[in-house]
């Protein structure tokens, strides 16, 4: 057994298959991927990694399994999945996930290709576990997969408290101990036991407030959009293939961007926090439905048309379309009397949070500071936006 000191959970005890997995290259790589990617350009202390988050998810999964009285190989499968749930992330985590999906057709929780063969597969088999089953649990498949990837998963519990701790933002400090003790199964469904509507509400309040102040901060969204477009240019130039891109660390990606003329300026801007500015920052009601529904290629076409209309160089206009607002946690189910009810039907507070999310939704168009006025005017014409107001405050 190994005891590892953690900034959030104090001592995390790791043994069995999880201890054997710790020193595999895929898990150690997570030390070099920041949990909050470009958000650390807003919150300077948010330098924690996906490695420590994975340890936290393992720790909470272990506590949940003990509470639910799950033992043996089934428990070990969940423990392994909890520790491995982020090994499929590319550099900068979610900020490059779109690139990997477009080029390789897989999401970060599609990890079978990393688990079946190589070091991880050997460790899992040595401990009597099926790598395919562990990969399915990472995806959230099956009854116990809900603990790792579901509306009430331990992944969400850890990252909320961990991100709040490292940013200094207090809103994510949920009572995960109470949440873990409230978990129960109704048939094959993971739910919250009777008397825990407020417990579930606290999770959604924390998530909603962290979304508004941390996860969707406009500076991070601008940097993330710049990183996405730079990554695409890197792959378009055949400077690196998509599989190698997906296994880079944060530093390796930034180094690769610096080395190529087409992406060197983006690397400099991200390194120096010399980011593009908001030319448009529009509420949902100001954006036509077909623009909100636009896919990636259509968004890129919008960028070219706006640049041409504004008379600025191609590649200096970025459109950031967040899609439709959603709150998947609101469908978590709670026991009320003899009934099992979705939280958003039971709680007026959750209904209010859903409305708040719609109010906070913003559509962005970004450009270098010197081109903001002409890009703003061109974007309004090209996209058919209503009056979007003043976007000069950055």
C-alpha cells in the first residue's frame, strides 16, 4: 500500500491494482496535463494536474464502493476505471478534445485502445481484470459505471472541490461526504436516498456557480479557441499526426506550436497571455437559431466570411459557438416517498439554475485588439446578430 498526501483529501491510500497502475506511463503522463488548462490564465494558482485529480477520483470511488458494499473484482474494476478515467485526454484536456474527435473520432473517455494492450493491459490482467470491462466502466457503462461517469459520479465531486480549492473560488466546496453517504441503487439506477433533495441541489448550485465564474470565463474561452485553431493548423501542415498529437503533454504541444511558422504567433500569445479580444459577446436572444446550431465546418466558414467582410487577414477571426446550454446533472434522480423523481421535476431551485444557465450563455467572436471594431460590425452583418452592445470591457 502507498499513502499519498493530497491537498484536498489529506492522505489517499492506494493499493492493489490501483497501486500497480500508478507508475504506468499513461498515468504518469497526467502529471504533465493541467486540470484547468487555459483557466490558469485567469486564476494563477490553478496549476493542479489531472494526475492528482485522478487520485482524488480513485479515493472517492473507493469510499463509495465501501458505502455500497461492493467488493471483489467488481470493486477493483471500478477502482481501476476511476484512476484511469482521464488517460484518454489530449494536451490541455478539454481544450483539444474537439480536435481529437474530428481527426480520430473518439472522446476522451474512449480509452479501450490504451487499456487493452501495453503496460496498462498487462497490469489489469495480472490482477484478474478484463481491460475491455474497465474501459466500459470509464465510459459509464453498466450499473457500477455510473459511479465513474454519470449524473452523480465521483469525478464531478472531486473536480468541483479540487478546482475550488486551487482557484480560491469557494463555490465548488460541496459536501461530497454527504453525497457519498446518500448514494444508493434502485434496481440498476444510481440515485440519492430519501431526504437528499437539498444534497443534490447543493451539487448543482456548486456546478452552476463554478461554470459562471471559472469554467466558462471569457479569457479561458478565448485562449481555448485560439488553441483549437492553432492545433488544427499544426495538423493541417502535417507537422505531426493526430495520434501523436493526442498523446502530447501540455508543454509538448506548446513547444510544437512554437516550432512552426503557422502556429508560432498563437504559441507566443498563449504563453504571454496576449490574447485576442471580444468583438462580439452576445446573449442567446441576439443569436439566430441556425448560428447556434452551426457545426464546426460552418463556424469556420463564418470566420472566413467575417474576416473577408471586415478586410482583415484570414485566420484573425475566431467564432466561439458554445451550442445549446445544458445541465445533465439536473436529470439525477432522488427518492421522494415511494417515488423516484428527476431532480429538475422535484426542485424549483434546479429549475431556476437551468434558467440562470440560459441567461449566462454567451456567443463569442474574437479578433486581435486592433481589429475589434471592424470585426464586430462584420460579424453582426454576416451572422444576422441583433444589437450585441458594448464588448470593449475585457
